[in-house]
């Protein structure tokens, strides 16, 4: 059974960079049919896709966040990471990592981490 | 106007059926999209339920009961998650999702209350 686990600071100061890592176990991050993604959920609100990456480093970012987001992959450690720069209170959210499973060009997020709450505050 | 619009809440009785709708913005044709559905319970991450494009192009999540099914109402430009035989454990938030304009887009979610 594949498992994903987010890790990183739970508190980030305004204007600084949020950095999170997702560690994948029970499967390889190097599968050619999979992408890996970050999704966030602000308190009491819905889900927002941040971006996704393939094992080879191909990235897709949500346009409203694109200028501040970098997602990278570390296949040797079976991890992928998120960096979000110039954070404000509006970036306070639970951040989830997830596997984007694709078959015949159709995809869905099938495995999710438990989520990590990141608060932006001084 | 949001790409995907879901009613904020829906209530139904145990044993009854519920149709959760996901309305696509005007100009975004439901027939062209595969709609994925997710269930989220408090304190837990979303769980994939199913995806639906047509009766011949659909996928049920592993372990997801057959009483969860997907469909579309093309005339209303709507995707539908149908849940039959409602159980108390179905009480949760439900989200739809599509790939649109090079981005994964989620609806705002529907809180389903079973009472």
C-alpha cells in the first residue's frame, strides 16, 4: 500500500518561503505513468491544486500561483518538494501531497498524505 | 464565475438516495470532460471515489461501493455523483474535479448531511 507523508515547518513568517517535502513509501516515485502533486485547503474552505511534477521533472503549476511556486523531485530519496515564496496569511492552509495516477491520458489523485497545517504568521 | 459550482450543502435521510451536482461554467462543455469525485471526512484527506466521462469511459475507485456512481446531465451542463442507500458514514464533504485550461480545478464542495 502506497503511503505519502508531508514534512516541514508548521509556521512560516510573512514574506518568507514555505518549504515542504513529501516522502513516498510502498512504491516508486519513478513510475512513468504517475505524476505527483500538491493541493492545499485553507481552513473551512475547498481544495486548491498548486502544481504537479513527473518523475523526470516535468512540472505543471496552477496559473494564479505559478510565479511563486517551485516543485522538484528527488528520485534517489523517493521524495518531491514544494517551495512557495513570498507567503502571506492567505497561504495559511493544510497542504496535501498526492499521487496523480494516469491511464490512457486520464488522471485522478488516488493516494494522499495526511496533510500538514502551515500557518503564516509573524 | 467559478469553473465548477457545487451546492454548499445537501441533506438526505438514511436509506434514501442523493444526487450531488457539479455545474460547469457556461462555455465549458460537460461532455468534453472527465469528472472525478472525492469524499472528505473531517480531519482526513480527500479520498478518490470515481471518475466519469461517459457510460463507456468511467472508473470506480478501489473499494468504493457500487452505490456510488457518476453520470452527466448534458442539457444542464452538469456532472452528477449519485449515492444510493445512504448510510450515516456517507456524511462528508464531496468535491468534483476536472482538468481545464492546463490546471486541475476543484469545485467548492458539497457538505452532505445524512439525518
